[in-house]
């Protein structure tokens, strides 16, 4: 009965009419370029990919965004090393807007060893990187191989084909967008990190979540939709709005109740221009995490134990 009640209440909750735009809410623009995975890293198409992503971001829309969000590894360059490109992007995007984008990052080893590569997210203001986050929860066999040196020696590669694999970042982060726009701190989650209920959240509660991803690996299958459903659960669990930018889909803005305020379907290129709603107060799960489930299971076990004792008393009578 408890499970049925919870499922029914949750269903009714997400059927409610989504919150309406408020002029005081900051505006975000989520960009979905829909770059085919087979062509994404083709050097001959590099300029075309960059141009397509920029043109979508700077199109003529009803209102100017305060923040623009691009997906995971949005453009095929090491963006932290491309000062001129960052300045160019800043010059052609809507004036005063901040860019949040996924990108690869590489640190050269000063002692001649192999460089360290990271799957990262950058906050860029006026062409300058003002905050960054390195993905800390990597995909096994996708971004790294367990026992990497041994398996590479045997000729194996992870899905990304990057020799040596990616390095994991330190921990979940709480990032500031910048003082030039009225945004509260957010937690970045890169791709697969959003499927975990709590391990991708920092100790301090954020005011919203940005999830950047590239689900182009899955093609036109159920995979991107399943990944999107998991991202939606994070918003519901935490009572936080979640902005999701996916390369090929599904991109969306999700309300703190899990309502889809706006979205772009799988395989569609376009943008979402929308206001970011405020967070709700901490949910029961946000406060107590998996102790909530442990408590419910303990109550259930206690109830079963008491009922069992009563049955024994009946048999004795």
C-alpha cells in the first residue's frame, strides 16, 4: 500500500502544470547541435561543427540568454588551449552571456611521461575560463579500462579509443557561473554521473544541476531516453531544477518536481530558450539519502515481526 501510494502521488505530482516563466528568473539557452558520432571527431569537419554550434547559439530568439549551455565535448578541440577560439566565441555569442560547455582537457607531463586527459566542463566569461570541473566518475570500458596498462598491452582499447584512458577528477563540485549574471551555484554532472543518486553531489547543496552529455554513441535506440529518465529522477529526488544539454538528445529543462518544462527530441538540432525556475526546499531524500529507504525497510521488518508474533499467539490459543 505504501508503494502504491508513493507511485500514485508521484504520478500526480509530475502531471501538474509546469511553473510559468517569471521575469525575475535568469534565462538559459540549451544548445543541441546533433553532431553524428561517426563525424564528431573528423578533423575535416571540425570548422563546420564549431560553426554549427555557434550559429545555433547566436540565433534570433525572443529574449537574450544570461547563460548558454553546450553539451559534453561540444566542439572537437582542447578548448583550454584555444585562447583565440574562446575570444572569438565570446565575441559572436549574445553580449554579456556566459558559456558553460563540455570539452576535453589535457595536462602535459613535465617529466616526459604521457599526458593526462580529462573529460571536463568549463565556465567561460568574456573568453576566459573562470571555473572548471573534471569528471570524477568515469565509465569503465568507455573512458578507461580496468588494469589499463595490461589490457592495452594486449591490444584492447576503451570505447573512446584514447590511449591511456581518461584521468578521474578529484570530487563533485559546486561551481559559480560568475558575478555578471544572476545565477546561484550549480553542480555539474557529465554524462554517466547523473545516473547515481548521491555520489555526484557535493557536500553543500547546490541550487540547480547542469548535466552535459553525448549520447550519440547509442544512436536511435532506447539508450538516450533511459539516460534522460535517470536525469529526471535526480531533479525529483533533490527538489532541484536540472538543465540537460545533449549532443544528439535528449536535451531539456526539468523542474524541481520532475516536470519537463521544454525539451528537444532525439536526433533533432535546435535550442531551448527558457527561464530557470528556483529550487524547492530540500526533499526527504535530499536530507537523509538512502537512510530513508533503510528506515522504511526497518519499519516493514518490524511490522512483519510483530504480525508473526501475533500469529503464533493465535496458534497457541
